[in-house]
C-alpha cells in the first residue's frame, strides 16, 4: 500500500442527457445535465467503480484540487485518494453533483428552456429515488454496469441505501454512513424551520430571486446556523466554545458576545455567500421525503428484501441528528433479511459531522471493508 | 494472517460446528476477530457476530465477516424472535452479569443456542483452591485481579439453572485442558463445557 496522498489536480466534467428523466413528483426533466469528477482508472472489466453520493451541501468535487485553485480541496479528500481508505490506485471513483444542486448540475439556477428564465421555484422537487435514477444514467454513460460500491454519508448514505433497493443488480456493496432509514418528526421540524427562514426572507421572491438580482442571504444564513447546530455535538460545543466571550462582551446588548455566536454567524455568512437558497429547500425536502419503507407499511426489512449488496453501516456516538439507534434500524432490517452487513459505531466527539472528519479508527474500518471489495 | 488450524486453537469450535448444518444461520455473541464465523462460513453457514471491542471489530471487518459492534446484552434487543437458527455464546457466559436475561434473549432470537464456559469444578481448579489459590489454567487464563469473569460456576450449577429456567439441554460435550473429549466424571475431569440448549417444555 502506498503512502496516502492526494489525487492531485482534478477536473470536473459535464454530461448532457437528452432522454427525459421521469421524476417522483410526476413531472419529467426533458433535458438535464450532471457535472461529475472521476479519480483513478476504470479497469478493463469495468468492475472497480465506486460512486460517492453527497449530502445536503456537498457536490461532485470529492477529492483532489483544481489546478487553478489549489486550496479548493474535495470535501472527502481525507477518505479518497491513492493509499487512502477508498484507494484510487485500486478503484475508479466517481463524484457527482445531484440534480437540483448548485454546483453545475441542472438545478434551480439553471435556465428553464420553457421560459428562458432560471427555474427558481419552478424546479421540480427531486427525491433520493430521482437522484439514484439520474446517477444510474451517468453510470450508463461511463459504461459501468454495476458499482463495486456506492458510498455516502448522511443524505449520501440514504442514496447508497436507495441504490440497493431500486437497482439491486447494479451495486455490489453499499457503505451507509451516519444515515437513517427515514427522518423523525424532530428532523423534519428542523428542516422546516430552515425552509421557513429562507421562504420568509423578503429577498426570496417566491423562489424567483434571480430575476430580481438579489439573494435571500438572511434566510439562508439562519437556515445554515440552525442546521450547523444539529451537525455538532453538545460535548464538542462545550469543549470548543463553552461560555467563552468575545472581546468587549458584557455590554448588555445583542451584539456578538459569546464565541459560539461568532462561530455560527461566521458559518452562516460563509454558506449564504455561495449556496443557492432553492437548492437548500430541495435538499431538505429530499431528506424529508426519504422513506424507502413507506410503500411497505413502514417495514424496512420488506423494503430491503430484494437488495443484493453487502453493507457496511457506520454511525458516530455523538451524532444526534442521525443517532446510532437510527443506523441500528437499518442493520436490524438487513439482518432480518439475512443480508451481509457489518455495523461499526465510532466513538467520536464530532456529532453528525464526524463522518467528514479525520479519525484513525473510522478510516481504518472503511479501509478494511474496502480492502475486501473485489474489483 | 495466522494459519493455525482452528482445532488447535479452539477445540470447542469443532464441537460447535458439529451441531450446525450448511444453510443455517448463526449469531455469534462476542465473536472477537470472527474465527468461529469464518470456520462456519467455510461449512456453508450464514453468520453474524456481535462484538464490543473496537480493535476486535476492526479485525473482524478485515476478516470479511459480518460483525455488529454492540454491547452483548443491548445487542440482542433489536433482533426479532427466531431470527437465527443458532445463537452462540462461546467462553463468555462467565463474563456476563445478567446471566438469566442473556440466556432468555439467546433463546428468544435463536431457535437454539450454544453456550461454552470454563468449568470451575475442573479438578485442577479444585486443587488450586485447595492449595489456597484461585485457579489459573488454559481455560481460565487470568489472575483474580485482571479477570473479565464476573460469574463463577460449574457444570452442575449451569444445569440446575437451565432446569430452573425451563431450558432444555439437547447436547453436551466436555473437553479437558488439552481439548480432548471427556466422557466420564465430566464435572471433575472437564475444563471446558459446551452445551447445546433449546426452549424446554
């Protein structure tokens, strides 16, 4: 095994699909595009391909950096690269920006051919099932009959799970990390507060803010601040921020006084500066709707009965957004179905975001599992 | 990767495997690195293991077995009744605090169960106590101050508990310290006892 290193400079690619994509919402996208990146080499048998599915704010830039932007590292660069847990010396890794995203794939900011204006609020609500369908079309283009593995954290893990249900013959392994089989009322509640923050921003203009030359940054900022709280753990916040004050605190006013306020506002501002508000709405809705067991009267084992993949399910002890108990629901359903599944509960202080963090044990587990994935 | 034959390392494994058939499913509680499950997989069984220790879980993933990281006693709660043909608790019952609960849970999620444990009434153990010391042996390889064992019992004790709980003893194999089968005076000559149990009545 080589010393772990980055895949180095990468370039994104784009594919335009002309065959319409029928969506769960009952409509269809007549013409749509996906941006994606690939790392490593597809072998002659086309049997070493790995699909990486992104979470709420993720995208196709998973590993490496752009030649003209060396600081823009892929969001899972610590996981993917030569000698890394998902080893690009062995595997051909594909990252894709999902439909409805704001990183180049067809989404709310794309021009709607019917109006000549950005789609905005008219962009159809897309679901995890729709994404899987779109990703499968990309696999067709790349000549990949079956993924050696589909891998994702959080909302990405839900896509990996959906793959095994919808296209069981096209995925040999699924790595479902920091995910849940469906959202709880509390999860949906958080998402809806975030959406309300965006929708009630006067600059939202019913989702058609592009034509007004403005952006609902206040709402998006609040949505991100709220979301960010749910990605962290109480322990981690206590350790990192506690009740630490900013210089000049204690003025009996409403400015930034506690470090946690400063941190959250910074995160909110940073995110609102570049993310698309309509995409945020779509991604949270995809989360809310995700419930593969629903057509089976809530019986997840019934939903997964046809899956043919082997599974690695991973959770993190301090993740309260999608707690270990939620991952155990997936595991129990898979065991009931007598599927091959391993489950690892990683001790981490980092809450839901732990799936993105450097953690020796976590990475060793993924590396060990991937090492047994045949190419 | 070690290539020591399983029979040399864990003589009880062959006894356990002998009670199972290809195509059956098995849950191994405290599966460690997954040696038993690897042996059973070679014999055509479908297996899952429960293990708490992170290092052993990692080793089990490396070995390509199905391992579920969980506390033993909590780990069974999520499984349905009759989820497995067999549930194995190998050399671990003496480390479990809630003995009756774990036995009841094993026989809830499993059609039948296999339990192996060191026999505290083995003659060398009796001798050690007669000499005024706690026993240390092949099957009890710990000092009193570092042992994970919290329950100390003999074959007779176990059999009387099964009787009290309405658990049927379907098979019993007893091994000496070298792993050879013991056929008489089991509670005296047996160092390791392996039981196949089921729901009584």
